[in-house]
């Protein structure tokens, strides 16, 4: 008998427990859900369309350069590097990886995201 359940419905909890979530908010890092505005401004995330998360403008700098920039890499890594103590001590951390930093910072303002 296989250690993996055979029914697709019954495998969902097993896969989640083993591999974690599959949407950006449940990933260990951020940075894959960029936001592009009508004027060409590119932001690190659609949840962070604010001046300090502006990567640049695709009319001035290539999209590839902005996506691969040190600022964007730092944005992505900050999720993992700045998790609040509440998240670090949670038994479900490996499943949600702290969820979306926007949500975490609103729930834990004293331990919030940079």
C-alpha cells in the first residue's frame, strides 16, 4: 500500500501538510505578484502599491531589470527574515509561512513588516 492517498480529494490535506500552500501569500518569500500601473510604474506587490515599494517604471527600465533588482529580491526575502515571533512560534508556520505580510503587519503592528 502506498503512503500517498490515491483519491485527489483525500490527497489535498496530505499535499498541503507536506508541501505547504501554493498561492503567493502562503509561500516562504514574496515578490511574485508584482503590480503594474497604467503609467508603467511597477510595484513589488499588488498589496503594497505605495511609494516605498515602487521598483521603477518600465518605460525607463526594462521589466526584467526591475523584477531582478536587489530591491525586489530584498522585498521577497523580507517576508521570511522579518516574521513576527508569533508566527515563528506557530505550529502551522510551515504551511502558511506567515501568510501575507500586509495581513501580518495589521494583526501584529508591534512586530510588523518593514
